[in-house]
């Protein structure tokens, strides 16, 4: 009999809402026209694109013309970072970020260094948070951009975005934040935050893969990374992905409408899972107890357990979780996030898994997954008998 699979890796990607699929379908067949065409078929595509942009702006608290559709979070991060630095190159070439950023940001910053820029990578505490006082010390006359993730994709720790933004605004420094994970658990108003650039992706919100948004506050200098047509006000040329934009906007709308209910469900799942671990008597460490956390992410270490063995055994038991960002799939390196949080204790990263809740499972599924995780951990933590010589 096949073991029931329980998917608890929603921070990696999420199943698409049926309503999102339904909203997208007409733009694959009936309203398939190129939005840049002036005939009726093109106008049908343009209408879908315009409605998606307007809805996205309303939900995220942005102006219609501040919404730039992209292919996902990575492109949004790259466009923000490279585009802003290129536009401000005459003013300076210094960027500030944190050691715990997503690789879409870290690798972009490493490329900037290869191109002659200087980047300061701030340390974080054991909750995964930067020290705003250290940020102030890192600011230089030639600092043009700072980029800090809103909510961490591995631990769920939420940075003090408003405090960071206020410091940067005082110094006239552009502020980009990767809000890819945050949009799932937190309401966001772009106009109310001291942020200039903000990245999102659809597939973390039960929307389609290959879709994303970069919000660009009006007046923010930004050079394109691609060159071609006039689309997205020349900020991101290329024939628009109308079905993707429509799907992104619909997923965002459904996420906003059900967020309060979903957050409560995520918190209930978190409590249920930790309760099972406690009752099973297994040794665990919850990574990051930040004052504000994304409710759908739980990162836990099991001392004495090898994470690769743990993931392999859990997969055989039908429990789908991860050891960190899905963008490092195939890597045997420990989580750079946990390594930065616990530099003196490499065993934390070496025994940690990320459990992330979402659409498609129940509290009962969560408890069953916790039972299976507990049994696997007990088996792996149990001392093995010495082989006979």
C-alpha cells in the first residue's frame, strides 16, 4: 500500500488555486492576442494585462504605473539591484546587504563586485536579524543601494523593514526588499513603507511559476536589464505574459482575501507539530525566535541527525520538506542562513529542515507528518551497534 504523501514545502513552491487556472485559461486560447497589437485580439490581451496590473497595485498599495511584471522573484531582484546601481553609478558604487539574503540577491551582489562595485555584507544575530546600528555604521558617502529581505525564506524571520527604510531615507539611499515570502503571511502597503523597490513571485502564492512583479516607486532611477520593445514602460521589454500576469493577480487577490484565516491555520499547524515533537520526547531546536515571523515557515534542527539522511528517510515516508531554499537543490553545503545565524555551531545547519505550511493539507495531515518525522528522527538519533570484527 502506497504511503500517503504530505506536502509541507510551500516555501519552495505551492499548488496553483483552481480559480487561478480558470482565470488564466481564456488568455491561452480566446484572448491570446499580443497586447501590443492594435487590433481587437490585441486589445483583448491588453485589457487582461491592464486589469491584472490595476488589481496588483490595489492589493499591494502601489500606483498602477509602479507595477512591473517579470518572470519571477529572481528577475525582480536582479532588475532592482543591477538596474538601480547602473542608474546611480555616477553617485557611487557601494551596496549594503545581509549575509542571510536569498541567493538571487547574494549572487547578484557578487556579480556587482566582479564589475567593480563594493558590497558590505552585514552579520545577523541568532534570530536572523540585522542590527540597525550596524547598518548606520556601514553607510558611506558612495552608498547607493541597500537590499534586505522582508521575511527570510528559510527561517521566516521578519527584518525591521520600516526602521531600516527610515535610516536609508535619511541618507538618500535606495532601498530594495525581497518580499517573495512575506506576501503569503503579511499584508503589504508599498506606499506606506519607506521602500523604493519590492520583489514578488506568483508561485509562492498559489499562482503560476514564471510570474513575478517588481514594484518601483515613482521617481526611482532604474535602468533596464533587457533591451527591445516599449513594454513595461521600457523597464522590462518583451511580449507580455498575459496569462501569467492574470494568474499572478488572481493568486494575490485570493491570498489577500484569505490571509487572516490562512495565518491562523499556519499557526495552528506550527503549534500542532511542535506539540507532537514535544510529546514524542525528541530533542529539537527551533531556529529563530524573532519577534515577528512569517507564520507559514518553521525551521527546526534535530541535534545528532544528518540532514541528508533525514530528508531521504522522510521522502520515503511520504513527508515532503526541505533543508532550505529550493534554489540550492543538489547542493551539499549547509544553509548559509543558519551558518550566518550560528557561526560557532555548524551542527545547527547540518541537522535542520524547513517545514512550510500552505494550501492542500490539514491539521490532521500536519500531526501525521510530525509523527512520521519523530519516528525517523528517533531512528536516526538511536546509537548504532558496533559491527563485529
